[in-house]
C-alpha cells in the first residue's frame, strides 16, 4: 500500500512528504490509544504481572470512565475501524494474489469472471489464515511480532528492485513465497515439533528478534541465488525503467556514459539511509516527549521535545539538499537523452 502511494506521487518531494506525514500521523494515533493504558496499569496493578492479559485494560477503562452512550459510540467506532481495515486488506491481498501471482504465473488467459472467482477464494484464504493467527495468540503484541517477522523476510528484496538491475520476477516470487516458507520453517517449525511431542525442539527457539534476522538472511540468500540463476528482465524493459526512474545502485549496463550520473551510485544511497534514520529518530523522540508529558515528567518532556525539534530541523535541511540532488540528477540525465535524440534525428 505504501508502494502504491509512492508511485502515485509526481515528484520525490511529494513521496517524502507523504511518508513523513504518514509516520507522524500514525504514531500520534497509536499514542492516543496506548497512553490511556499506562494509567490503567496504576489502577489495576495485577495487569503488570507476567502472564496477565493486558488487553483487558482498554475495556476496563471504557467501562470505568465512559457513560453508557459514550461507551456504545466507542464500541461502534472500534468495530467500524476494524471492519474497514479488514475489508481493505482482504481486497488488497486478494488483488495481489490474483494479479501478481495467479494471473501472471498460473493462468495468464482466462475470463474476468474466472479471475473474480479466484479473487473471492483468495479473500477466503487470507481470512482463514488471519483467523488461525488470531485464535493462536494470547496478546496483540504476538500478532505484531508475527507480522514483523513475516513481512521483514522480503525487506531486502524491496530495496533490490530499485538498486539492482539483475533483480527479476522470479526473484520477487522467491522473496515473497520463499520468504513465507522460510518463516514457517524457522518460526513455526519448532512449535510444530513441540506440539507433536518433541520437547527437545524448545532449544531451537531463539529470541523473536533473532528469528526475524535469520528469516531475513535466509530469504535474501534465496532470492539472490534465484536472480543469478534465472534470466534477467528484457533489456528494453530495464532501459525504459532506468530512463524514467533513474535508480541508484547496480545499474551500470544501462547508465549513460556521457552523464556524470554514471559515477558513484552508492554514496547517495548511504546518505539517504542516514537521513531516513534521522527522521525516524526524530519521530521517536517526539513520541517519547509526549509520553513523558502524559506521565507528568515535564523536565524530561521539554528536553525530549527540544531534541526532537533539533533533529527535525536537521532532517528537513538534509532532506531538501538530497531532493535537490535527485532533481538535478534527473534533469541532467533528461538533458543528455534529449540531446542524443536531437542528434539521432539530425
């Protein structure tokens, strides 16, 4: 969904603005949900004990402090938000399954009625998986960890599709499908063995963050191997993409030797990652400042707010410089291409 929003923007500046506004808005919305729960931990200390169902705190707060009408509106709003999110993800997920996988790799020629039926079946499949996850976790944090481990499997592939010309459709399928298979083996495999009575499998379960790193590493090795063993995308498609997007990274065979953009293509990538890290840090410090303010720690809140403001100013300045570099780079490449076209016509 983020990719769709980025592709719908007209300039890199619009794409960055979309991401910054989305990050700040989402963190503040999550903060409005989580901060009241901090007070609930003081009202009901038993929820702080290991193994306690901490998700009860929000329901208890609603029951304790909302009037009858307000509680009804809150429940209706929560159900509407959940239904809207589930409906969007079911529609989006089935679209990806049908358009990007089933239609491309299994049944490229069929009627629209057939694809509509496959889309409905895809929704049922996604819904069944979601229900299986929901009924096998204790707290919502487990779902967040599950989604992080599963989605991070193909994170490196999302970068490679822009930075490496050798990345192709087969590598994308290997990253998406193979990443899910590797996740099941690494994360769910030991749990299945324990369920079957092989208690020694408990020793195979590391901390969840090590599981995520392991899945990412194995998936990256898989899609790189697949990309090298399969044919690249057609040259005409790659040249057209490079001409329009002007990507950085390993695009040497398609770069214009007459342009200065054919120089070091990796330093700007590193600089961009550092700028993004600075922006994420500034947002995190801002959220910490609001949390400290909520808890009445005003000195720490003011210090954190000042730190967030300084980090945002530095981020804003560096981002403007980076976007100016990208704009100049694109304009220069377009100028070279136009000159070549005029020469060829002459």
